[in-house]
């Protein structure tokens, strides 16, 4: 799987599948200029999650750091200040014009387009028109234009259909389970679900340039710590404790 410039990518899953958390970790890891339209979260929530990821501290604690009277406020500011590659718009129900104007404002302020554009959640854009599916189709078409005009990688975070019910056999929704049947335009589509050990399961259900798993029958795992919003590579608990034991043995031998 590759993220590509001038292309649209779609990341989908049911509620509680950590799709927004995965995207936030990804954007922090990539460290490229990014404009994020966050319709589903407010500024305090996002800031506390970023602090949780960076400090490996529960977000219930980092949210307290953001209070004006908190003795940890200076620490929070020092952790957040370097993240100057991220720009945020927290409009809860933007129109397509709002999204374009936000990008034009970014280009005016920075003198260039961002490397990446994230819209989270896709179905919130233009939703006040009364035609949810029509607005979603318009967004996909405009996202393609946006990607081509700005040469940015455009990411849409989206829901799956309410008709999808996870099971032991199918914990991750398939490509056809994505709400609105919007699989034509994205070059890459990744769907998310939850595993039996609380891990995130992800399946590449569309990949225009390589192998895909459209029925999500062979998902891969990622580890998530919900308390800190931190997502990392999957390591089984047996391997994790085995590595700790081996590390302890090595230190004892060296001493």
C-alpha cells in the first residue's frame, strides 16, 4: 500500500473502529504539511489525543494539562508547538466551498499547497443540503479535482454501512460495505474493524496499483492503546513478554 500524491484515499470503518485515531497517528508519523478538516472532533479533544500519543499518557490526564490553571500547561505547549506541519479546521458541517476556501487560505498563508489533505468525516461535508448521497458523490468528485489541482494526497475518513454486522468470520467490512458505494474514485481504500484481543484489524479492500483484499478476508493487525490514542505495529503478547524476558536474561548475563 502506498499513499500517492494527486490521488484520493478512503479510510472507512464502523463507529469505534479507531479509524480517526489511525489517521491521527499516521499524520504525526509522516511529518509532512497537512490540512485537516476535523468535523467529528473539537480542538481540545484533538490536542489531548496528540499529547497522549506524544507523551504516552492517558488523554483523560492530558486534557487536564490544557486547562489555563494547570501546572502542566507549559509542558503541553512545548509538545504541541513543534507540530507546525499540521493545520486544522474544526467546522462541524462544512460545505465544499468551505473546504476549498480553507485550502486557498492555507496556500495564501504558506505560499504553497499542503502535501496532504484530510477530511474526517467525509459524510459531514455538505450534509446540510438534505441529499446525503448526492453530497457524498459531489465530495468524491471534488476530492479528485482537489488532488489533481493541488498535487496533494487527499484522505477521506468515512463510515461503513449500518447493515454491516461484525462477526468472528468477518470482523472487517468489505469494500461493498462502505457507505454510499463510493469505491470508483479512490486509488486506495482501507477498512477497519476490531479483533478479539482489542487490536485494530485493517484490510486493503481496494488498491489500484497492487494487490487488494476486497472481501476483507485477510486483515492485518495493529496494536492500539485507547487510553493514550497511540497506534503501533502489532506484537503478540507472547512475543512481547518473551522479548522482555530475553532482554532481562541478556542484562543479567552482561552483569
